C-alpha cells in the first residue's frame, strides 16, 4: 500500500485553521436554522450542514497525517453562562 508522507508543520497549521473555520460554519448554520421560517432556505441550510459534516470528516482524515497533534480531552470544560 502506498503510504502518504506526513504533512509539513505549516500545512498542519493551515489545515487546523481550515478545520476550525469549517466547524464554526457548521455551528452557525445549525443555530441559524432555528431563526429561519422560509422552508426553501431551511433546506439549503440543512444541505450546508450535511456538506460541512462530510468536509470536516475529510479534513480530519488528512489531519491524521500531521506531525503533531493535541490530544482531545476526555471531559469538556464547563461553559461559563454568566
């Protein structure tokens, strides 16, 4: 099997930024769906959500080749609500 080389550090940082941006876009699309009343627009936003989920999965697969990664914590921090 042909193994791909690891990403260069600058490629990893760029990919990390793209992954963060796509995750933020996904969250925004999901939140905005609750504020939209036009069904056609809701359908477009749902399509965007589904495409974003696929894109994030693809980016995560490429990110696995990064020479450094931060481990994902087992517990998320408690959100500050006040």
